[in-house]
């Protein structure tokens, strides 16, 4: 680790600050805890995104974030205006549609029987 916050996390933080929502930097927490010797990347993490060990770390961190948020006195729910869009090209008005109803495919094909393993890809169970 270089000690620099990855660009993607900087982007998340920028969006959260703009819209006034809390963030949780699990990567920083993991980095600090590995530095303190609480666990190691090599010994405790198995696979990616994340292993059961990593899932528990995520869960514990999210629980702490929510507990901290609930520690203040409850406030009434009130409507408020959102700030101007941070990115005018945002997909905030986007919608998800089933691929089968797509009309402008531009050369893209939908494969319903694709098998990643046949192509040498790895597929996790479940």
C-alpha cells in the first residue's frame, strides 16, 4: 500500500460530501489493522471481494457506522432540496430494463447460455 487514497475512494468521498451522507473507508481500516498486527493479508484473507473473514470485517464496520449514526437524538424526518448534480452526465435519471426488450443493440448480442468456465474464466460457487 502506498499510503495514498485510491482515486475511486476519493470519488466516493467527493460524492458523499457533496450530498451530505456519511462514508466508511474499509480499506483504511484494514490497512491500519494490518499495520497493528491484528491480522495479515496473506494469512487471513482468502480470495477476493471478500472472503468470509472480509465479509465479517465489512459487517462490523457498517454496524459501527450505523450505531454511531443512531447515537444522536432522533430528528424528525423532513423533506429537503438536493444540491445541484455534482456531475451533469450522471445517470441519476437512468432506468434498468431487461436485456430482452433492448432495440438498439449496436452489434451487442445477448447470450443466455454463456459459460465463463468454458472460456477459461473462474466462477465462484453460488
